[in-house]
């Protein structure tokens, strides 16, 4: 029987609020690069390396924290992650050298790495099945809003006061959200998972003891999901980092509109996730929804790269691409859930979603070189190719899962 709506809504809202802070914290430094470059006398490459540190650490923590979540339960790990993000923001504000910025990038990466194993463990185990698609939708929306909030909050504060004040405000936000979750901590209460003796995913056999904790790594669908999220992160990184500038060079987009393109994309993506939550009510069609959503996004990317698009249409196309990608968001998360053994949620989501961090660390190396060489058209064509690979990866997940069922 489904849990009361109010109970499910409370869990979804609290988890979504924490997820917003996670995404907000991923963009703590990037909007402030112009200020940091002058103060610390460093290059953009050196500042970009701080983001690499962040995502490499986040990847390592994300892959390992799932085991901790399954062992001790998600609530204390969630509180620790928020505390680390708040501490990192305050540390950035107090930094007096590049070395201090690098150190607190490590702290921030540690805090960011816990969220996906924690969030999906709470959602999958505490939210009723009929509302799970909507839960994933809200989770994705709050993440997009966190990305949109960071530059909208930090840049005006830096302009009005200073970059240090902006980062202190970010730290206050993280600690305020932590306080809200502490007040409502009973809604997030969830015991640690029982020992894994028999993974429930198709195609696995019962094992016992310590070996059982790693049996999920033998499931091909888990690694297909990892590959899917690697390419998903590459596509997202291109959109967030290079696509607006590439479009400006190709289509004479006014400078004032370039930054707006990313905001339009994120807000439209959030809107697409609302629709995607309803479409994901039937898990059997999640691969098709992912295929259609990213198929449309890839077509728009090709139009941006190959067609003569008026500058005024560029933000509109960014919005259309964001909306179509957003539709696929909740179904994307269902791909993982359907490949997850019982009582191993934290571990599976930790390993699978570490693909996000690896993809975000890898994409700038490839597409940054294209930008440096002035190959702006290739940036958009490359984005379309990555989105096409996403579609193939989604259907590969279904193929290996069905193969496992057939041989079980």
C-alpha cells in the first residue's frame, strides 16, 4: 500500500533541498573566476584545475560512500556532506593563496561525493513506488535550480560587495539547509541495509559473507549504467562550459545573451523534468523516453552546428534542447533502479554516478582543445555525437538486463 502523500512529499522535499545545495556547490568558484584570477594572479587553466580537483575527489568519494551509506544508513552521511560543503565555502572565502583554494576544493569534493548514494537510497526505500517517477523528477529539478542559483546569487553579491562575501553567503546557505534537515531528521530516518546475501538483480547468484558486498559489480547492467552517466556528464559539461561561447562565435549572439543561454537551458530542463516525471510512471518505457529526449536534443545540436541560425533564435534552441533533455531525466534514474540489487542501493548508485564526475572531468580536456583551436562547429557536432551515444547506452542497459533475465 502506498504511503501517505504527506509522508512521501516530506522525504522528496528534504532530499531535493539537499540536492540543490550539492549542485549549487559545484559552481561555487566558476562564476567568480574573473575576481579570483586577479586576486590570486593565476591563469584560467589553473582555476580550471581547481574544478578538476573537485570532481576527481568527488568521484572517488562517490564510488566509496555508497558502501558507507549501506553500512551506517544515509542520514548521517547526508548531514556530513552538507557540513563539508558549508565548511568548504567558508574556507574559500577565507583563502589567501591558491594552495588554500586547492585544499578546500578537496573538502568540497568530499562533501559533494555523498549525495547521489544518499539521495537515491532515501528515495528508493522511503518513497512509494507510484510516486517514484515524480520523486526523480523533483530531484532533477532541484539540481538544475541549484546550478541556476549559483551564478544568479554569487555574481551580484560579488559585484555589490566582494567575492568573499559571496562565498560566505554560500556557506550560510549550506548550513541553513543542514539546519532544516536536522529539524526534520525524523523524516529521513532509515536503518542501514541488511547484509547482502542474495543480490536480487537478474542474472546474479546467491553468495555469502564479505564477497556478497561486491557482487553487484558483476552485473553488466551496472557498468552499462556507468557508461551512460559518463557520456551524460560529458554532454552536460559541454553545454555548461563551452556551448554558449561556441554558439556566440557561430551565430553572432549578443554578449548579453550568451550567459542567458545556460540559464534558459537549465530552467527549460527543469520544466522538462516535470513532464518526464509523469512519463516515467511506466518504468517499462524509460529507455524509449531517454531515446526520444536525447534524440531531439542531438538534432538541435546539429542544427546549431551546421545551420545558419539567427542570433535571436539561439536562446530559444537552448531552451528546446534543455526541455527535451530534461524529459529524459527521471527515466534516466529509473534505468539505474531497475538494475540495482536489493540492499545495495548506496553501492550501486555510488559506482554508477561516479561516471558523472569522471565525464565532467574528461570533457573539458577534449572540447576545450576544440575551443582553443577555433573549431566551434566541431563542438556542437561532438555534442550531438555524445548525445547519440547516450541513446545507444540506454538501450544497451535494457539489452544486458534482458539477457540476464533470459539466462537466470
